[in-house]
C-alpha cells in the first residue's frame, strides 16, 4: 500500500505518549481529511470523599494529572483557546469566584471576585475575554470581562436567571440558558449584547449548550420525564434528536475537530465520562469510576 507518513522523530520517554498521539493524528488526517484529536487534552472534576480535584488527561483518558485539589467544590472548567490556561469556579474563599490557572506552571490568578456569586466562565474564541454569570446586581446576569480582569460590562438585560453561556466559534453570538420564559431554555444573542432569541422549543427543560467548531451543531441536555439526556440540534434547521438513552447525562463538550462529544453520565451505578459520535451510534467510555466525575471540557488543538 501507499506510505501514509514518512517521519522520524527522537523523543524522550516522557514525551513518548504525546509523540505517538501526534503520529496517530497525522495518520487520521491522511485517512479522513479531518484533524485528529489524539494529542489533545481534557479537563474534568472528580470528587472522592471530601476532596475535589481538577484533573487534566490525554484525550483517551490516560495520563491523568491533578491540576488542583481542594476540600471545597471546583466547577465549570473551561479551556482557553491557547491551550495553556483553564478558567474555573472555586469555592476555596468561602464563595464562588472565577480563577484562571496556567496548566504548565500551576500559577493561578483571580479573575472575578465580585459581590455575590461569580460563575460559569466561557472564553471568547480569540481568548481576549470571557463571558460570566454574576449575581452582583441581584439575579444572575451575563457579563463580559477582559482576560486580565478589566473592562467588566453587563451584556444581557433581564430579570431572569441567565447562565451557562458559550460563544459561537466565530465569536458573533453567545448561547446561554435562561428561565425568562418559565423553565430553563437555551437562547442566543449578539456577543456584544442585544435582544435574545429562543433556540430550544422541544420540552420544558433544556440546558448546557455547547456549539460545534463549525458552528452548525449544538449539543445540550434535555429533560425527558425524570431523565436528563444528551441531545443535538442542527442550528440551521432547528431539528433536534436525543442521542443517549441514559438518565443522568450532563456537561457536553465538543472535540476540537467537531467529530466527537464528551459528556458525563452514569452507567451501571458508576460515574463515567463518555465520548459519542454526533449521531450517537458509537459511544466509548473514557473513564469509569466510583468517585464522582463531572464537567468534562475538551481542550483545543493547541497544546502548550
């Protein structure tokens, strides 16, 4: 057969896994035309006893390292587009504050510690700023803040709870969850503020939007009866379908090539991180544990 790649590399033992993943990415791209995600990373939160851990692992679930351990909750990790920083919510100061951590050095800084709760950080595609949910003005509202903590401004005017925001990949729109119509539904609005339009209409409870890198598909969690199930929507047509039969799905995130979704779920009494194809036909467990595992986020192609 034809030679797919012809490359020689000298690697240190510590780099062997990453080198193997990068070679696998080259092969995958040659075979499929899509960039591979073998060399990317994930972050997620575990809870064992009273210890919460922010964990960074390779995209296949191996090579897991604890980036932060705390007796207080850690929630909502979000990779920066540069692949070097993670934003997350920490309760170590006794209230919800947003911090940013350099995953290489471990250095941390407080991004948002305003009056009330500071939650649900999401990076803009260019990494220059983040959208947050803050309760500083009563209720829970959406604000944008520069990556250095300056320039805070409110972008959504409503008396409802607005949270779980994320950017469209071109940075033009923000998708978010709001109960302004009664139960929680997903809306979108211009990224610099403006009027919001409702996106989800099937069911009375739709949360946790994630937008594919090509901007065409939204993954989210819908409640059906008492079950929380992963769903996807074609954003051009508004057509949606459930792609899971489980009862406790949460926190979907797309791979940077848009071909897979990672999410947290439960199976056989155990907590699992799963990946699935967008049609739900091929599901692969990444991590199965008796500890609680929550809120996976898939890092970008850039790895520093």
